[in-house]
C-alpha cells in the first residue's frame, strides 16, 4: 500500500495529464456522437421532405421568411420601447442641429429639371423629390434624424411640402414625422390605412390634426398630378395589418421620359401582388425595398422594372446585415448601377426629362 502511495506522490504530474486526457477523450467522443446524430437527423429530415416534394428553394424561402418576421418583431419592439420612452407623445420643438447634414451643391435649371434626393439617414429611409415649386417628401428617417432632415430641407429653401408620404408606420420611416408636419407647411399626408401604437405614429397623427393637414389613404392605381410631373401609387394592393412592411406605399414618380420607383419596405408578397395587378413598374431608378433585404427585390420584380440605377438606403455596419448578398448579386447580374447611402452618403439624381445624372456626397 505504501508503495502505491509513494508512486502516486512521485508521479502526480503524469497521473494528472492521464486523467485530463481521459476526460477530454470522453468529452470529444460525446461531441462526435452528438454531431453525427445531428447530421443523421438533418439527412433524414431532408429525405422525408423530398418525399413530399419540398425543395431546397422551399426550405430557403421558409428560413428567409422567418428571418423577415424576426426583423419585423425587432422593429416593432424597438418602436414600442421608443413609445415608452416618449410616452407623452410630445413633439420635440428644441432640435440639436450639431449632427445635421447640408444638401449637396448641384447646378440645376429651376423648373425644367426634377431632382430626387436620397438623404443619408443611416438605417432608415428619407427621399425628397423637387420640381420647380412642387415638393414631395417620402418618409423622414428615425426620430433622431429630425435635425438632420429639417436642416437638409431648410438648406434647399423649402418651406412648403405638397405631399408627405409616410410609406408605413415603422419608426425608421416616420420617426420624426411629427416634427416635419410641425416645422413645414404640409398640404397632404399620404399613408396606408394602417396604424401603429407608438409615440412616433401618435406624434404624426396629432401634428397632422393640429396643423390641418389633409390626410389621404390612397388606393393602388391612384395618380397624383403635379405641375410638370406626376406619381402613381402602385401598392399596397391589400392591407395586411399583421405585416407592416408589405403595407408600404409603393409609388412611381414620372418626369418626362424618366421615372423613379420607390418601394418602401415592400417585400416579395407585395411585389408579386403589384405585378399580378398589371401595373407598369418600369423605371430608370429603383429605390430598393427594405434596405436591400433578401426578402425583397425578387427576380420577377427586378425583371419587370429593368432599372438602369438602384439605390439602397442602409446604415454602415448595421445589425441586420443590409444589404444582403442575395440582393446585390441580383442587381449585379442585371447590370444595374448600384448606389448605397452607407458607401456614397446622400445620393442625388437630376433629370431633364430625358437623361439622368448623379451626384453623391462621397
């Protein structure tokens, strides 16, 4: 017995290494069996699905749809907590202009050209359309973008807005709508017939009522005529209050022979419904839906639009991974010239009714 004790005492390090090796080997064996079990389970699942005619594309669509639902839930949660933080529904009258943006300096022929500004508001949307005295603002970014967007408009000498289009009631599209409706003379607010219980939505509706703004819920196919241009609402075809992205107003702006299609956050379901309705979606410039998410810009949609240019509005290094590789790959295959606010900053298109030119912030 004493010999055993002496041996253990003299060889403690060797024995410890042997024990650790045995434990590691046991753990590795268990992990190997678990991985093998997972691989076998996945193989059996795929084989079973194939017997029922389920393809890889079907599985991929389900995964992408689930990811989209998760993104929507995250946005709804973000909107909700923003509403909790600003529960009184107050509109901010004191704005910090220190982080705001000035317009790109461009040379245009007043009244004879249309200018479309894709304003860099990070992971959000805001598009300004100008032609002569006519002004359309489509979305206005997040609630923290109020100072930026207001100073951008002020820098262009804008005091009055003919149409403010709130494509859908997510915070990254209508976050500072209350401030826009308060600081500018807005004739008409266009919005889908859907609500959202958030502070930014309540601010928008209260500001519209307080400032006597005409509220219109446009129907698909309705056309709005301006002095020298017009825009047509293409969607949504139907309202689905469970999916605010697909409730987005999709519109096509026409000036002369040039056209711009602004897709809001519409996803493939809305895209297909618009195509099935037979609307003309052909456009020179496509504002890509949902910040370049793979849930938008389906092949049939892109094939019918056949744009020369595309714009993706997204924030640098955003947590969603926008734009997704699937989307940029489709645009590249279609030989579409792509501009991105995370890479180019604010992007401005100038149309003389026949030709387009582009200016970028950087």
